[in-house]
C-alpha cells in the first residue's frame, strides 16, 4: 500500500509556469534584501545579547545561502522557459 505524502509534495513536484517563476524570483530577491539588512544590523553592547545576536546572524547567513541557491534554481528555470 502506498503511503500518502500529502498535497504539499504533489504541488512541489508540479512545474511552475513562467509567471509563477518570475513571482517566486521577486519574492526571493526581496527575502535576500531583508536578510542582508538584518545581517548588517549592529550588535548590542550587552554581552548576553551579543551572544544571541551572533547566533542569530549565523542562522541568517545559512538562510541567506539557502535562499541564494533557490534563487539560482529559479533563474535557471526561467532561462529554460525562454
């Protein structure tokens, strides 16, 4: 018997049309800009707060790299629709 993985998996496997790809690209670009702003933010003078901010920055940098990779995939798909 085949176990259902839910509708989310089905939608992920369906190719996006050019319009959807362009919208996704724009969303990712906006997300990257917001992350850049967050990363550039200063650190607090309080040592405890600074530890949390450094940890958060590391997480943001990971999200940034992941988002960049997703943007590259979307841009490649857009090029392939031309």
